[in-house]
């Protein structure tokens, strides 16, 4: 009888304990769900603030402080979730049926890690949905990196051509092309951040909770992962100095996630997921580690307009480094020639510390070294006198007209013509016997010379249509050529004094 009474008492005590345990378990799981909801809302707030930071750089300090505060809050939430999970683990260990249900027990194991019940129970629904897009995001990242590679190689080729360009037009065209290539690379790299970058961020944010939940992980393996994580973060920081940051670190980030997931799958005895991840790890290890160092386009001032300075502060240290002189394609240009020779001098001392210093390749393999760069004959003549006083022997005026080397006298005459033309205006006369060409004229003026006046004068059987007036002969010549292409053979550009 006493034995029966003792058994009954023990049974009722066990029942009360189980009831209390279930109540505590229910309270803990409710708190866990509440914290997960807070986790979702905080992560969304962080993502929203990061987008605002990208689009409003002028408020960087304000958004940065907000993001830091939100990340601190998220850390506290994650810590609370880890604490609740630890308590739940203890209770589940005493509840075999429920524990089996939680860890997978009779539930069919999946080869895809995040379909297993441990992850479904410990990751928010929103995060799981994003993580499940990971394989598509990874494949897309690979495609985008493949798109970046030829653009980057083309950019390097443009850089080489830019450094070797000989005319201002070439420099401008190549720089414009480089800007467009850089824009396309940055745009594609941004797509990697929008896809894979978001998946990577969510995965790494959740590893804190998952590792706390899966207690008993080998400390040495965990430390190795933490070291790898720090290496990836350093690589991300270094990639900021180059181009295509997200493409540069993609393979490292992917390897890190696979290694974390392998550790979790192994600890949870998820055989199918472990096998799948082991294969994936081998595949990721073979991914090329791309790098995209910055391709720098240093400013090039090809045409130098400058008085002569005699201070010895050259921009180079060897005679071989003296740059070739580049002159404008149109107009007149002058410099002071200080030496003409068949071979390079052996030392810079020959030039008495003068700058800016350039070399000109003359016919007959002659080299002319020149100082300064001037727009008028008067300016260069003054500098010649300055050179004589400084001790230079026989400095001469070197001159170019429309990019061609010529004599100082011819350059001076050309400059006088240019000055005279700059004071003139121009008109276009079209002589025809067809009075009906006025419609064609109006169309040309509307498209290419809007605002110009069109008049008509009759001279016997001939009509003279006049378009006026133009500030430069070049502008008038362009319109005249357009009119000729439309069948008007008697087209003439006339100067107006």
C-alpha cells in the first residue's frame, strides 16, 4: 500500500513538473517569437537607413549614427534570442518527443540546409525567403562578374591609349570613353550588391543566433571561422580602394558562408546537407579570385601656355623623360627654341633650369628643345630677350600654324589674318533660278542655323537668297556645305567688313 502511495505521489509530482515545464516552454517560445518580430523590424530599419545613406550622402553623419544605434539594438535582440534559445534547448532535452520534432526526428531531412527544421525554427520568415533566393543570386553574380571582366580589360586598354595620345582631341575622346566604361562597371557591380550582397548580409547576421543555438561546437573550428570572417572583412575594406568591390570579394564571401554552413550541418548531424555542402565547398574553392585595381587617368595638359621660369624645378629627372611638345590643331602657337641638335644632351644642366621644357622632333631626325608656350608674337619675343639676358646663346622663335611647324614670319602673318577675321562676320549667298527653294532653305536654317535671317533679291531671271550673319567663316562653311548636298551648286560664303 505504501509502495502504491509512493508511486502515485511520484506520478503526480512528475505531472506537476511536466505542466510547469510546458508552461515555461510556452512562455519562452512566445518571447522568442516576439524577439524575432523585433529582429525583423530592426533589420528592415537598418536596410532602409543604408539605402537613405547611399542616396543622401550630405546627411552621412546623421544616418551613420542611426545605423550604429540600430545595429546595437539588433545585437541586443540577437543576444536575447540566443539566451532564450539556450533555455529552450535545456527544456527540449527533457522533452524527447518535442525535441525530436524540433531537430527533425520523424521529419524528412533535406539536402538543402535551410529547409531543415532547425533553421526554419530559428530564422525569421523574411530572412528565410531571401536566403532561399541565394542560389539564383550566386549564379547571377557569376554572370555579372563575367560581364565586368571584358569592360575592365577594355578600360585598361583605353588607359594605355590615353597615356600615349598625341592630340587634345584624342585625350578628350579617350577620357569620355573611360568615364562611360567606369560607369558601366559600377552599375553592374551595384547589381551584385543588390542580389548576392543582400543574401550574404542576411546569412552572416543570422550565424550569431544559429551558432548560439547549436551548442557544443568545437571551439577550434569556430575560432578558425572567426579568423576567416575577419580576413573577409579586411578584403572588403581593401577592395574599397579599387573598382568593382562586390565582384572582388564575391568568391571570398561565398566560401565563408559555405564554411559556416558546413560547421552547422555537421554539428546537427544533417548528413544530406553536409554532403551537398562539401561538394559546394570544393566547387567554390575553384572560383577565380578576381581583382580590379583602380585604373587611374591622370590629368593631361597637352597644350602648355606658360611663361618661362628659371628655377630648376623640372617635373622629371632625366633628359629621356622630357615630354614631346603638343601644339593646337588650329591657330598659332609659339615657343622659345634654346637648342637644336642631332643627339640628346647628356644632362639637364644644359637647359639652365628652365621650364616648362619640351622636345620637338624636326625633319632629318633633328631634335629641338623649347621653353614656354605662347599665343602671340609679342609674348614670345619678350621671352627671347629674357633668355638672352639669362645667358642662353641664340634663342629662336619656334612657331606653328594649324599644327604645322613654320617660320616666325609666317606665323605672325597668319595671326594677323586670324585677328582680322575675328573682327569680320559672314553671310551665305545662294544663286538660283528656282524661286521655290525657299522651303528647303527654311528647313536648313531651322535645323542648323536657327535665328538667322533669310532674305531674297531678284536679279533678272536669277534669285539670290541670303542667310546672315555668322560670327565665323567655319560656321558659315558648315551650313554652305549642307546646302550644297541638297543640290544647290551656286553657294558662296562672303565676308562682311
